[in-house]
C-alpha cells in the first residue's frame, strides 16, 4: 500500500496518488501538527502513547534532582524583547550547552543568523539545494519551531557566531538583510535533533515513563533540551520565593524555552492555591526574558503542565568533522510517504571530487523504526534501478524517537570525481512501529517552494517492487543527505591540519592523501645515494 502524507500550508490538501492522505495542518495559533490517522492509529506519531504518567517518572537510575549548572554547563540568559525568536534562542542555547557538555567548544551562537536564514531560506544558484525554501517578510516577528531550526542547521546554514551576527532585540532593524555569502557561515555541525514528545494541540500533555526518562537522560548527557508550552502571564508566581508556572486549561503552545534540570520532589505547595498541580515534581527551565526576570532568568514548570509539547534535544560536533554535504532538500520535509510494512528511499548523487563518504543524515518520522542504510557505487539511473547489486557499505540500527539524525558509516566509501553513487534507507514496520515513513519535500504551496529533477530521488514501498521517481510524481526530493570525511589540509604526516588544527597521522588522511603520505614515508626510508 503506497500512501502520501501532505503537509498543508494554508491550502487544501490534494491527494497526488488518490490514496489515503494524512495532513500536517495548522491550528488556530498557526502551530502545525500531524492529523491522526484513523486506520493506523497505533502507528501515528501524533497519537498519544498508551502509557500515561502524571507527576514525572521516578522508575529509573537517574537522580531525583538535576541541574546542569552544577555540572558546569551554563550559558547566558538571553532577551528576546519584542521579537518572536524564542524558538531560535532555545535551539542555539541547547546547541551551545551540548558542545560545552562534550568539551568540544564554548561558543555563543547567533539567534539573528538562524532566524533570518530559516525564514529567508530560498536559495537561487547552482547548489543542489537551490530552488528550495521560503521568503517571509519579517523573520524576527514571524515565530518558528524546532523543525525550522533543525532543517536550517542540517542544511549547514549556521550556527554562526553571535559576535558576527549580533542579536539585538531592542533594535530589530539592525538585524537581517545579510548577504548570500553569509548564509553558510557555521561554527559547528548539527548531528541530531530528536523529538521525545509531540502532541496535537487539542489534548493535554501526557508523557510516558519512557519519554520522561529519555528527556532526563538527554538533559544529563547533552546539557539541555528545548520545550514548548503555553505562556500565560497570569499563571506565573514567585510568592513562594521561587518563580513557578502551571495551568491546566490551555493545551496549545506559544513559547519555547530551555530545560536544564528537574526535581521529582519539587513541592506542589510552591504553586499558588488558585493554580496548583495535584502532585510534586517540576522541570527547571531557562526563559528568554533576561536575567532580571524570575530566578536570575530561570523558573520551575510543573510536570503536570497541560501544554508541554515539542520536547527536543539538539546535538552537534565540531565544524570540521565532515567536509561536504551532498543534499537536495533545502527546506526539509513537507510531506511523508508512508506504508504499514516496508519503505525504502534513495538519493542519487554525482561526486564533485575524489572523496570518502562518511555519514548519512535523514529524518525518521516515526518512533522506533528499525533501519538499514546502504551505500552503492557506479549507479546508472537509466536502468530504472537507483541501487546496485552489492552495497559498498551498510549500517543498521533503530531510531528510538522521531527526528533528524546523522549516522556514521562503519567504514568510509571512496568515490572518484564524476562517479555516481546512491544512499538508500530501508525502514520496516514491526510490533512497536506500525507505520514507516519517508520524508519528502512535497509539491509547492503558497508559502514555500521546492525543486527537483528526475533521476535524483526514489521511493519503493514493496520489497523488490516498483521504484517511484519522486520528482516525476510531483513530490520533489526525499530528505536524505550524505557527508564526506574531513580531508585534512596537509598530506604530510606529523603536521597540523591547517583547517582543524589536529596533528595528522597516516590514518587521519583521506584515501588519496594517505597513499601520498605513505609513498613519502617509503621514500624517506630509502637510503640516500
């Protein structure tokens, strides 16, 4: 069964294949969500889990209390002012805390750069992702969400430095209007954007024990997570000596924050009688309203808060981990092809230079699907087969939660300049994952455009079945990127790479430069005449 999920953007859904359609629709606040599937309810990401919990999860080895600041992971509190850039502030802060937690770097990333290029994302030119994106009139007032951040960062647009692109919420006109040459500025590489919990806005939050434990683990391991909720000024209170928040009447969201810790026994008595949860437990959060607000910019939000949503972990690595990003999708997924059994999606690329394929980046639009990633060389799409007989590399695993991930290959694959190669992702449904999905750019809408060419992206929904060219079907490209290994800018062993600063050994070099280096070592070992 082959179905296409269309993400509606203020236009009626059109079923390209005249088959069952699941829509991604805006609510009254402009927040988008997947409509529940009626036939495959158990497999829909938007359907609430069967195991609910109120008051937080305590059945784990995680501590009952945690605060990233006491672990040495602390960043400045920002001020969003008159902007609607809370989502960009939260995303960049979570990235900063993750890199700090890893010991990779201490950086202050620019919210101004992220918000501008996320909403002025339409690129023209010869790059593979050209012709994809949107142009929003007021990027700093428009608002956004974690997907906007993840799509932009995965495109290798940011994170840029705050010092290069200052965020000034008191002078919005001083930001933006950046040149096209500044779009690809970045100081780190996004490696994942994992959503532990997401719900429709017409139901109260209800996190499973598994989800809460995963969120806590992400905070303790990565430094922080981003979270959305409904901020109502009348529901904040500091009468107990600490700033707290709780309400149970509104389920939608209008604000993004950073969660840096928790306390399973944070007393319900800290909340005012007029707005008090029934049990103890709260998340420790950082707001974007400056350090003079709340508890030096922080506050506690009850585990029982009804509007908790879009709880996401961002992780990153140093900029120099990969050299090139082969990609067609410039604006992420705006639809998904789905199946209740099996799906395989492929992108075909031609190498710009001799390089080593090192990793694959893609969206997993369901929780828990087992995956297999295969890389093939010497592909001829004219045969109708975007994959080869034997894979040059294979890696398997399972994506426990919905989101974007960069997955390293077990071994790099060397390809020559001009060689055509493909990467295929296979997902299979099982008892824990009733539906499997392939993220697609989808057809154009009023507020975004995508472009593609035939022979680039393919989807297969039956084992050994027909391959559908998604461009020919009007769906543009699938969301599937390939990254090449960092090619140290020296072929001399024992010297520092001019780009990343690391001392270079033979095994650090790319395949071609490794041969050159080994040949030099051989010559050096020969007696002089």
